[in-house]
C-alpha cells in the first residue's frame, strides 16, 4: 500500500471515529434540548427546588478580573489554543479551558436568586481574542458583540503574561483555579517559564465573560442557599447531582432552545453521514466494496 493510500486510510479511520463521536454527542445535546423544552421559564420569585429556567440581569457586589482583558466580571471562561506545526504548515489545537469566578445574583422584576456558575455550559458573548507569539507589538486583540469599550483594557496585558498564564493553566491539567477574589494573573507572578516574546509556542486565548447588568437565561437546579443572608436569599441555582442540565446563556429562551435543536440535528445527521462516508472509503480501500 502506497504512502498516499496509507494516509487516506488513516484519515478515513479518524473520520469514522469522529463521526461516531459527534453522532453520540448529538443525542446528548438533543436530550438537553428536550429537558429545556419541557421546562418553562418562570419568574424568579416562583422558583422551587429542582430544575428551573429563569431570566434576569446579573448583579452583585463582588467581581473578579478576567485574565485576557482584565474586565470586571462575575465569571469568565477562557479557551486556550496552541499552534501545532504539521506538514501543511500548522493548525490551532485546543489545549485547555479555564472557567472561574464568583457567585452572583440573577434579578428580574419579581426578585433575585444566587447563581453558582461552576460546572455550567456557557453560551456567552465572546469579549476578546488575543494571539501571542507574533513578535513585539504583534499581539492581536479583537472585540466582539458590541459590548462596552472598557473591555479594550486587555491591551495592557503583555504577551509574556498571557503566555505564562496559558502555560500555567495547561500544566496543571485542571480547568479551574481558586482566584481568591482577584485576577488569576496576579497569582501567577511567581511563574517564570522563560517564554514571553521568544516563546517556542504560540497561543490563542478566547475569552467570554458574565458581565454585571447584562441579561442572561439560566437553566439549572435550585437548591437551598447554605449562606442565606435573609428570607429573600434562600435559594441558589447550581449544577444538579441528579439532573446535569445547567446552561447559562446570553440568548433569549426561544433562541437558546432553537440553537440546541439545530446543534443536535447537525451533530446527529452530520456525524452519521461522516461515519458512513469514511466507512465506505475503508471498505473500498480494502476491496470489500
């Protein structure tokens, strides 16, 4: 078998496995869609123990600073991608995700409820994208979603800081850190990896934030708040033990459910089609078709 034929066979095997993965994931997304479709959105004052869906503005007294833009927020997620060289030049590969922050309240006209966002599926507006390793002054910083121009404070975070941050997140093997109420970059002051502008690695960091006074749709499990301050602070929304559905989205209820339905269909039918095509290629290569 020629080298070219070998490459085709390997690609077909990988494609077949990827198709099966997306096919199975599609049914998980569809389950999530069905759970949310059967859970009507209710006023916050009406929440009871169990799975609920609510909509309101994020509020709170304590914020944290996001690592990429140093934006005051309640919670952030940063996807870290690393540039990997290959025979075609190279590609971006997901290296790690960090999600961290503090509890916050979701408030509507009827009341408020505490939210602990750890473990959620985050469907948030992308606040910034930074790319390192392009030389001095070559970092890219782009803003999305029409959010407040104050997010541009990310321009004050150097490539060296961002590379050290990315390396620290990747090296831990974990997706979260304990912040202690401040920016994670503050806690990385003692991490010196000798990379910076001359780093062998290039990183792309994509940041998403839960911002004060922004409206969000939250579907999660309501439990008793163990740190209630008064009679109006008795409940908290978290990721449930028995019901894992926990979504925090900037979209409306209708948009969120429509997006989940479309994702499920894409994964199920797209994954099935990819697996069938790759299986046909393998059967043809080995003379079984």
